[in-house]
């Protein structure tokens, strides 16, 4: 009898464990898929400007230099937001994503109404140059929007890290960065349809409503950690945090290899934001396509980026033995070559419209794949070079430097376009890719020191 009771108790415990594991598996996938869907619409709040840049320039008589400054205002505030919101995500959790999406939606609507509001502001301030007030109003609103747009990536990444253990986290983050790439595809398609049918203002209104609704639904579909769903935590111990926050920042900045990697990604982001911001305008002006055709073809770029993000980290582990710099360098070289020959392909497209369009789509997919292939390896480097205890601080610094470089680089692209033409702008972006390549090849990845925390003095 005691033996039967013991057997039943063991079977009951095994059943309980299996049920617990089943519930945990269900919840971790529910969280991952919900977070991916939420972030797939997040870019609707900031990349609509890429599609609508040409009609805005036409309406107000602005140059590409002027539009480049507006994009830079967004990038700067977005970089600041990334730096700050990573810490806030540790404290407040996933609630930041719907807050950011809803506020960004409201600011996008305000951006679309800015040309109507600006004349009243000009009258109130006694300013006669209405165009400058319209630009200032739109730039300030868009800069504020950048900060709230930065409430997406870090909180979502933290949420996934809470649910996916270390041995599976790389796969989960690969899916998440894939969703980030697909977010660009989503906004390019939605913004193009809205702008083509109802004008550029609609591209900042209707897609952002969808972004806000999905983000609110995401909040109710997820939990911050397993314990909130009545499950046991699966997380491993992360070790004792050593030193103050300031000491951790200083320790990161003292690491030569990390600093080189951060400046490398800054030049990489010049290409990223340059292409995403200006490629639709390029096709409209050079090839002569309407906004609908340019927007749909341009969507091939982020499509390639999505698949590049999904595979870059895997390739660095599988074929490069964990040497991140090597896969980054190869991707940068191939991306620079693609960027360099884009104007040549555009000239071919003008004379051969049908085949040229096919080649343009193929080139943009390949360019996007190579452009985003380094993203996962780049953001794996802080843990490799600084140790896991300083990796969060390192990612924050790297993101800030990346968007600082993008802000300056995007403004320069606008100036080059206005003064020297599109060919010079693409040569400039290709050169930025080569500089990024040189910087990343200067780092020394010591496998014996990977994942070892740096000592804080």
C-alpha cells in the first residue's frame, strides 16, 4: 500500500511538472509573438516621413538639407530616449510600450496638423516668415515623438529576456529583430497607401491609430515575468552587480575595443538612416516614379533588413566561431558595394523600366540583408567585450553613439544631395560603410576574455 501511494504521488508530481512546463511554453511564446506584433507596427510612428518627404518638400518648398535636419531632430531625441528608457524599462516593465505608442500616435496627429497651427503661432509671436515657423513646429513635434518612439525596443527586449532563458534567448531576440525589420516594411506599405489615396497628412494619422490599438492589446496579452502568470521563474542567476552606475559607464568607455565597435556602428547607422529616409525620394526624383511606385519598391529594403537581422547572429556563431567582427566586416563590405552601384542601377531603370524595376527590388533586398546582417553581432559585442554584468550599460552607450552618428550623417546626406547630387550622396554612404569596416577590424576579440566581467576600480 505505501508503495502504491508513493507511485501515485510521483506520477502526480510528474504530471504537475509537465503541466507547468506546458503552461510556461505557452506563455513564453504568447509573450514573444505579442511583442513581435506590437513592434511590427511601432515604426508607423516615425518612418512615415520617409514616404512623405517628397510631397512635404513640394508643398513648402523645402530642400533635402532642410528635411535632413528634421530627420536628425528625430534621431537625436530617439537616441536620448534609448539611453534613458532602457533604465526605465527595468523599473516599470512593459507598460512603457503602450504609453510610447499612444503618445507617439497623438504626436503624429499633431505633426500632420502643424501646418495649420503654425500660422497662429507665427501671429502670436509676431513672426512674418510662416515657412520657418511651420518647419520649427513640425521639427519640435517630431523630435518629441522620437523620445516616445524609443519606448519600444528596450522594454520589448527586456520583456523577452524575462521569459526566455539564456540558452534560447538568442533565437528569441532574432525573432524580435526580425519583427523590427518587418516594421519598416509595414510602415512603408501603409504610409504609401494612405499618402497615395488621401495625401501625406493621412500617412501620419491612420497607420499610427493601428499602432496604438495593437500596443494596448499587447499590454493585456502579456505579463512582465513568469511569476505574474502564476509560474516559476526559469531565469539563471545574473551575478552580483559591482560598482556604481557611473563606474560602469567609465569602465565601458575605457575599453578600447568597445569604443571602436561603438564608432563603427555609428558609421553603419549613417547608411541605415540615409537609405531608409531618402530612398523613396531618390526613386521619385531620379527614376520618375510616383509616390505609390516608389514606396512599394522601397519596401524591398526593409524586407531584406528583416531577414538579415534574423540570420546575422546565427551566422556569426555557426560559421565565424563567435567572431562578431568578421561577419560584421563582410556584411559592411558587401553593403558598401551595393550602395555604391545603386545610382548606376537607377540609370538603367530609367532606360529599361520593366527589368530595371525587378533589378531595383532585388538590389534593395540584398542591400537590406547586408545592412542589417551586422545588427545582432554588433549588439552581442558589449557582452563579449565588457562581460555580461556591464552589457546593459554597454548597449545603452552603443545605441546612443549609433544614433548620434545617424543624426549627423543624415543631415550631411541632405546637404550633399542639394549641392552635389545623388551620386555623391551614395558615394558618401558607401565610404561610411568602409570606415565602419576599418574600425570594426581594429578591435581584438579575445576568446579567453569573452563573457568575463570587467573589474570596476
